[in-house]
């Protein structure tokens, strides 16, 4: 098992992709979190997250995987990748949700293009990952549903599970394409963030509110990630309720809140489906009940 997963990590690194260990048989990072950081070794000068510690160095990889049968995470941003994640309905918490492969195929057709040929993997649930090289000089972020229903993307701040990794549901498999193709221009256009309007003096209060929202997001994510067994789902629910008002007020994009709390919940030990279900209900409630900004008449 160790040799198989070590080879999976080395294969990804040989492509120039930066990898880090995931807990055996799971999709969760195996590295310590900020709350439990010993401030020694790689973290002597300050806590380093998985994105910063990911590596393509074969010696470091061999040393890490000698300690256990870790699954393999690929840090997409540092690897120069943009990965399109095609979800299956159960990942969205409902059998009625559209299939990501179908909605992405329909999007390509509307754009007048075939589904791009590139390195592709199949997830144990039947979903898929399409790997693209990101444009140079561009820092793309993760998205959730921006491209199409049940289609997410992973770039800076995100990661994917590499081919060869194994979970109780099965193995991640490489399907086709030896190389990751460049990100198509038409897809890049969809993923580009909307330009921010210049701020006038009258917007100063809103700017302050957004900074406060950013601090609140970081604090709530930390609370969820460090929640104890038996209190994890409640902590996630409370955090989503608390942050939903910032989504309603326009201070935080919903997908940013969902991504941060999803990762925090999974770090705490909740399953991906548990996180999605809790986040959806709690955020929907909070947004619906906080449509009026504080201080408004």
C-alpha cells in the first residue's frame, strides 16, 4: 500500500505538481492545523499550511510517505493548475441535482466548443477532474457553481486528490490525456473575477464592514476546524448562521464562505456531504433572515 501511494505521489511530482499527504483512506490533509502547530521544523518561522508545504521534491516525498499509507493531495495553485471538478448529484446533497459532466458538456456546446481534451481522472463516486495549466501571471481562485451547476474549480487555495489515492468508495483513476492542456480562453473568461468598482468616500463604511467580515470568516473557520468530536456539526451550523448575514449584506461572496467552512468542517472530521448539507440549510436561513443591513430603517 505504501509503495503504491508513494508511486502515486512521485508520479504527480514528476509532472511538476506539488503534493502533500492526506490522511489514509480520506480526502483530508494529514498535516497539523494552525491551532496545534508546534512552531518547529518547517514551521519554525511560523505556521505553514498545506498549500505552502506542498512539494515536488522526490526526497521529501519519499521521507513523508515512509511514515504511512497517505493518500496524495495536489495543491493546485502552486502546481500551476486549474482543475475542473465535475460533481455527481449526491455530492450536492440531492439526487435531483444536475450531473456536473452533463452541465459542463452543455456549457461547452453553448460556447461552441467540444469538451476539452486534457489529463482527466475519475473519482470513486463517478465524478471527474479535468486538469488544465493556468495562464501565467494569473492567480485564479476556487469557484463553486460559477462555471455551471455541479461544476466547481480548484486553483489557489484549493487541492484535488491525485490518481492512485484510495478511499473506502474506491480509487482515483487516471483516464486519459498524458498532459494537462492549457486552460481554454473561453473558460478563463468565465473564471475571471468581476473588476471591482473604485471606492468613493461614501463607501468607506461598507469597506470597513467587509474587512470586519474577513476577520469574522477567519475566526469562524478556525472555530469549526478545532471543534471537538460531538460538537463539530453544531459549530459548523453556528458559523454558517453567523456568516450568512455578511453574504446577505454583500460583504462576503457565498462561495467563499462555503469553501472556507467546507474545508474547516472536513478538517474537523465531518464528511463532505455532512458539511454541504449543514452549510446549505444554515446559510439559506441566515441569508433569508438578514436581507436588511444592520442600521437600516
